[in-house]
């Protein structure tokens, strides 16, 4: 596997591969890779001639400087994992290298150069993390310019991010965004690079996110359709575990809305964000796709669940 430390080299490498007719699958990440990321890489390897992975802890999408500072980093370990999962090239770079055409003002990225993340950035994550999705859209747009992939793979764990990226990819003819199921620990906790920052007590508490989501899904299966009551089931679990709840909410997967849908729901997704000490965790579960999503406890293996 090729390891490139400059986005300019990555652009040349990708252009050369495309010129010889190879199809390219792309997996953008912030590194500290785990099974969730590797599933994206494996799927990309099955569906494309080549798999390109980016590892870049994008400062533009962190609204909390402490979160950025604490974010785990392990490029060497990541490269070994990507190679073992079928990756062809991994690249990284600095913010300045990704944006050589941008004049940084006193070391700061000019707000006028941030991309518009569109309407799906409104509400929930967009509200809890001001500026986050503008930062995501800005780097994803640049990564697409560098790689020009045929397929780009994203995880359903970052539900709202997938919506923002799908909107953005609409401007890229021929690019298909593939949303892959959330990979969970056997106990239900969604895999996340931030999980390694959890001490054993916080990790135990963090199980409340998926527990709450599974309870909401059970309630949906039993006929509950009130989004507020479904969200309250998630909130109760999270708060009872002693986590600091940021939001628990239900949305319509057919149509994003910043606030709770007021129309009758035929499908529903529950989304949650909470803090275990300094560690911020998010998760979500589509409540209306029961057959495809047995809870991990029932199947005994880490269950992909949207
Ligand atoms: P990140 O490194 O957190 O920016 O994530 C890179 C990509 O991996 C994003 O598309 C995430 O949604 C995806 N991802 C992260 N965690 C998981 C997971 N547990 N299951 C599936 N995809 C994931």
C-alpha cells in the first residue's frame, strides 16, 4: 500500500490511476481507525479496483479546541490496518497543504472560504456543534477534488453528516455516496475513535446510548409513533446512567427537519448525543427497520445496524 504525506501527491496518484481506467473507492477518515472504518474499507475494496483512504483530523470541523487536542492519532497503526483491509493508498496532510489556494489570516482559515453545508446541517449536531458541518463540507469537497472517486463510503453512525455529504455529492456527476451500517461493540456501543478515551466507568455508562435507542426501537415495534415519547425513552436511559444529555430526538428518514416532525411518521430514526465526562458520543438507530437490525445481544456478534 502506498502511504503519501502530501495531498498534492495524492492528487497525482489518483489522476494516474483514473487515467489507466481503474475505479476508485474513497473512505475519508480522521484516523485512530477501528472496525467501523475498516468495514468501509473492506466494502470499498469489494466494489472498486482501488481503495483510497484519507486520514486527517480536520481542525475546521472541531468547535471545541480541547476535543481537537485530545483526538487520538496513530498514523502508523492506521496505515497497517488499512493495508490489511485491502486499501491501496492512504494519504494525509496539513490544513495548509489541503488548501494551498487559501490565504490564512493570522493562521486562521477565512470563514468566507468555508463551504455551505446546506439545509441538512440544521438542528441537532448542527446546533450542538456550531460550524461543524461547514468544516465537514469544506474538507469533503476538497477531498473529492483530490481523489475524484467513483464511490465514497461513509458510516451511518454520523447520520446527519451522511445527509450533508449526499447533498454535496449531488454536484459531483458520477459520484455515488455509499452509506454503510454502524458497526457496534458486542454490548451495543457504536464503535468510535473517541471510545478509547473512555475509562471503564464511562464506557459502562456509554452503553446507555445504544440501550436507549434499542428501547425506542422496541417501542416503535410495539406501535408507539409519538416522536417525543420515543425520544424520551432514549433520554431517560442516558440520564439515568449519569451521562450529560445533549439531545435525544426522532426524525423522519424520508425528510430531514431541524425540529421534531409534526407529520405522521411511516419511518423514524432516533438520534442521540451525550457526554461521558469530556468525551462526546453520538449514536442513532433507524427504528422502523426491525428485521435488518437485531440487537447485538440477540445475535451474539457485533451487529451492523443502521
Ligand atoms: P471519522 O474518522 O470519525 O471521521 O469517521 C470516518 C468515517 O467512518 C465516517 O464516514 C464515519 O461515519 C465512519 N464511521 C465511524 N464510526 C463508525 C462505525 N462505528 N460504524 C460505521 N462507520 C463508522
